[in-house]
C-alpha cells in the first residue's frame, strides 16, 4: 500500500525517532509499504518519519552493476534501529535529493565509508561496512531518524540561495500534510 509522504516543514521530519521494540506484523507491513512508496516515488531510500511514523526504521535499495557494467538498483533492504559508526576520513561530494523535498538537489559532502549495525525484519542484528553511493543513502536516511534533513548539511550561504525553493515546497505541499 502506498503511504502518504510528509514534506518539508512537517514537524515529524524534525523529530528524533523512537527505537522499534519488537518486530511485529505491523512493522513488517510498514516496511513493505515503505518499499512500495519509495519505489513509486523513484527513490532509493525512505525513512519512517517521511511517511509519518516516528520509528527508527528505513528502507533502501543498494546500487549494483550488471555483468555488462550497467548500474542498477538491487533488492530492497530494511534497517531497524541502525547505529552508524567509523565514518571514513575520506569524503566525497555528490548530488542528493529527497522525496520530502521534491525537486531540490544539492551537493552534499559525506564520508566514503560507514559501518552500520542494525536489525532486519527477522530480528537478526547485522553488522556491515558500506561504501560510496550505498553509504551515502544510508547516512541520508539515518539523518531522517535523527530529525536532520540534507539541507542542514549545506553552507549557510547556499541555504540562503535555496530559501525561495524551500518556500515553494512548503507552500505547495502544506495542504497535503
């Protein structure tokens, strides 16, 4: 089932999410609905606050290459109560967007590598290191679980330049929230 997205200026996007206490049928349904919603919006990641839930869960699709060298999106992954650690000192700057801030794309600097410990839908704790694009998506979605938007990671002078765009998003989507 497609879920209703929350857009810029919705207060839930600024809340720190609560940990998921147990994997219930409701949590499994939420994860599946989040994947459907992410895919319908052509996103590569989606966090629970973006669909109105203040729970520490996000979904994403890893990037992978086919034998022909074509970049494609892989299977969806679910991260519950993620803990990020050991960011690399090496960083890169790439364009990021967000389903909660439609039409806005900005260069964001993030570490190249991040370590993640999280629970999956079977209640298993996984621990893995992620790199490049996948690491970026994980850090972006994890920021949502802490009330941080990617626009919080840009210089003040850039934020001043995008204020008209933020105002337009706020006005356009305010009635939908």
